[in-house]
């Protein structure tokens, strides 16, 4: 039986993405029971590559998951920036030299979002304090002095000690905590794709993380999964708006923005048959994203631009 003050109730987490699962794992390590409510029919991460800086690994180390993440990650020897019009190298930051390691004490790596998500899924599944539930779309909540009642789209009500809204850019929890409407279109759109190693011409393949900077555009590419696949992200200015972030992209719009750039850039873009796109959104800063026993995390709290 739950205690009247709500201390025996689980903490509820709306959303089973990277942030929601990381929060669940961290809370369970403190001995707290957690229920993760994911609206999709399965726990999965849609996306491509993600760069992990030293601060992330400092946090992963605290969570006991640093080595698990590094097992599938790629550690580039350097970060390179080139001009997309002239081909000139603007700068290169070596990552495997003693100066970098001495300064930051943690590595820099790149990984596939799915692989990062899988590390957290596996950690959560191995902890009996965490309950993972799918097809549970959080629509609303009510709170009182003793706890929070989450209301699902189905009408079912779930009682918890507190609620963490990790339900993304279009968060229903944020609607009630902050109430600032839809996210703002930033004016940038990102196309992303993944190639196999054999699809990348040998003269274009590099173990580095490379950014080609052009006029109101940039292209980023780097290997993933121990260099077995190659991640590409092309970003340009656009006022287009599509809710969500996994729509099939129009190659014509991409080519119009990258016209006239270096052959290395164009040849890399030519290798892609199907692009997926997402619109980069922003929000005005708010003084707080907590209300009583409810708080926000990740894109629900503060969506990030590049």
C-alpha cells in the first residue's frame, strides 16, 4: 500500500528517449522506483550520428555507463573545419594528443543515437526498480500535496510521486508547466543520412569529424560503429516547418543550397539516395521549467540548436 505522503509511489517519466531513460537509470541508482511511459509501440531511437564531448563522458562515468557507450563509439583522431568554397582547411583540433587529454580528462567520440539509446535501455532493463511501458501517451496530469496523477490518451490514470516530462519538442507536459505554445522555427533545416563504408569513395573517407562550412550551409561527416558506417548531416537555412523529425527530405532543396560548392562536398552528397530531415526549432528562455512535483528534461525543457 502506498504511503499517504506518496513516498512509496514511483517517479513517473513521460518519454523513453535518451533523456528519459538516462533519468530513469540515474534515479534507480539512488534506490527510487521509476515507471517510464513511452507513447510509441516500442522503445527505439530514430536518428543518425551524435557527437559526444568530454562533459558527456563525465556524466556517463557518474552513471556507470561510460565504457558501455565507448564500446560502440568511434573516437576520431581530430576535428576538422574546411571552407566549402575553396577547400581550404580553416582549423584542425587533434584529439589523441596529450594536451587534449590532459585538459579535458575525458574523451571525445561519435556514436549512433540508436547505440547510445540501447546502452540506456539495457541498463534500465537490468534494474528491477524500473518499469518500461509502451503505448502509453501522456496527455495531461494533475498534482496535489501527496503526488501526481498522469492522465493517458486512453483515459487511464496513473499515480506517482513526481513526474518528469521527457516527451520532446512538442511536450504535453510542457504545455501545462510553461504553456508557451509551439516551438519556434529557427530558420535552419537539417538533412541526415548514413552510408555504408563501401559506399564512401576512398579519397573522401576520413576517420576525422569534418565540417565543411559554406554560405548559410554546412556539411558534417564522420564514421560510426567502429568505422563500419558513415554519418552525414547537411544543414541550411530554410523557413520550412514539419512537425516531427523523421520526414523524407526533398533532394532538390538540398542541391539548390549547396550549388557551387567544392567537388568533395558535392560528391559526398551525391552518394545519398534517401535523406531524412528535421526542422531545427528553438524556444524563448523561461525562468523555470518545474512546477510543484513536475519538471521537464531535454527538448521538453530547452531544445538546443547547433
